[in-house]
C-alpha cells in the first residue's frame, strides 16, 4: 500500500512540474504585469490609500450584522499567513536556493495588482445574504461571464483545494512542529485540532471573523518582532543575505547547473501558496465586507499580499539564510525554520515557532473552511451537504493531514493550486474591464474632492441588473 502511495505521489509531482513550468508561471507574471501597467501601478501609487481604508474600515450596521472591511481583511490574511510563511518559505530555500526568495518577492509585487482586480470584482458581483454578503469567483464568473459550468467548476475546485487539501497541509505542519518541539504524538494532536476546528466552523462566519481578527494581528506582530530582533542581532550579515538572494536569483552558477528554472518555479509556487494573489481565494472573503465602493476592498486585499510576502515571508527567509542551515539536506519545512531560530535565540526558539505555527496554521484552517462553505452555498442550499462538508473539512481532512506524509500533502496542494488558479486567471482577465472602470471612477471622485467615494450600480448600466447588492 505504501509503495502504491509512493507511486501516486511521484505521478502527482511530475504533473505539477509540467503544469507550472510550461504554463502557470508565465501566466501569473504576465497577468500581474498587464494589470499593473493597465491600472498605472495601483499597488504602488495608492498604497497610502490602502492604509487609510484599513484604518477607516468599519461596518455600517443599521440593525444588520455586517462584516467590516478590516474583519474581511483579517480572515483573508489568516489564510495567507500560515504554513506558507514559516514552512513554505523554508522549503523554497532548501529546494530552490536563496534565489527563490527573490521570485517570491516578484510574484508578490506584481501579484498585488492581480489581487486588487479579483477582490474588486468580488465586491462588484457580491450578493446579499442572511448575515452579511456572499461572493467570490464563482459569483463573478456566473454573473459577469454568464458561464454556469465554469462557475460550478471553480466552486468545486476551491472547495476541494482549500476546504480539504490545504487544511491537510496546515494540520500536517502543526503536527510536525509540535512533535519536534514537545514530542507530541501526531495522531493525538490531529484529534485535538479536528475537535477545535469543528467547534469554530459550526459557529459561522461571524465567529470565524472574530477569532481571526484577534489571532492574526497578535501572531503576525509577535513573529515579525522576533525576526526583526534576530536581524538586528546579525545586522552585519544583512548585506550578505541580500547579495546571496540576488546572485542566486540570476547567478551564472544556477544557469550552468540547470537550477535556475527550479529556483524560479519553487519561489513562485511557494509565493503563490503564501499570498494567494490570483488564486481566487481571498475574493470569497473580500465579498463579505460592507463598503461604499468596490475599489476600497480591492485596495485592502492588495495590501494583504504585501503584508504576507514582503513582511512575514521575508522574516522567515532572513532567519533561514542567516542561520545557514538551508544547506543541510536533512531539514525541510517547519523543521528548518525551527532549527534556524534555535541557532539564534537558543532552545526556546523551536518552542516559539511551534506555538506560532499553531496560531498561524489554525487560523488558516478556519479561513480555508470558510472558502469551502461559501462555495458550497453557491452550488446548493442543501443543509445536509454543508454539514457533511463541515465534518470532512474540519474533521476528517484535518486529521488526515496529521498522519499523512509531508511530500504527499504538499504535492496534492500544488496540483489543486494550479487548477484553481488557471480557472480564476481566465475569468479575471475577461472581466478586468469592470475593475478598470471602477478604479477610474474611484480616482475621479477623489480628484473632485470626494473623501469617501460611493458606487451606484447605475454607474455600470451594462451590467446593472447583475449588481443586486448595490443600490
């Protein structure tokens, strides 16, 4: 049986390499560059407005339970900031070398424009629901492209990718970290995590938003501060680290050895897994926010990409590169991050990482579940099916990840990530004209001195009938 699983794992890995090397990497970069140029570098020129929207974000209730813009941001960051930042970055460096970090940065810089487009579209085509709003790629594909089959395909893909596959990755990483730090048996940890997840997911999006808005800032700030302390302690090595990253990203040694392609592919794969720009996941939460103009949430979600990759991922990258342990072939994933921190701050370092990854990954499990729930609701109103999904996502697959192998869960995650991203990129390229128009309208209102731009569906008369969440 184990031999058969090994063969399946090898086949999945080969398919992954083919899809990423021959199509998806180029598609991600080209789409990001196209959106960046077409929107006049929105992710750089409007970064001040991103922070203002985040600070000003608050739900306008009027008797209704609305998700605030900040809460939607927190849930999406919760799924971004997880194992991709601590384990994924370490794996990228171990497999692709220090140059992989550069390609993670690049995909974040251009990908933030892609994140803006997909989240703005999610806001535009969202629908009112009993608690707040609901939306995402399945909704803008259905209402914007009028393609029911493609919308259903995306809904199935994201449900499997996040609700099942990615939750296995998060659980696997938590168990590895706790096992290395405390010697906890992985089966027992899997049972405990499954029970905690089921308790929260049966509470709905408001409980998810509340938990995420508390955990995410605490865990991100704590990890960032510790990493900053380590960098300051090794300030003399910082120029060497940057030099290492740049030289390995384009170095002749990598080209001659045939390793440059691996460096690029691993860097972009782990970067996308971490920041999710273009994957079609964050729009599901972006659609739940109550804002006066779709562009506002697009700006906030673009900021989430910067927060994830340029801050949190860079923290892990500097820790690993300063330690020099990435050349040790026996270390991978979260174990490499734990050992790297341990060399800098002592034995309590691996304990800190174990606690941090529990918070990071557990909040990701919660957010991943919601992506699945939102798309189950798109496909059917059958409550029995939703209950089955809750049990599978929060229980069965969280436990499966606890006992499965590192390679298997990550290879499965990469395969589904490729499929879901391809589907979403096609949709947002075809619908991007609406995001461009909305951004032009937002900028026009700002130039006229309107501090709080407002969107009305009459501003887009050609699709006004599809915009039932807007007056």
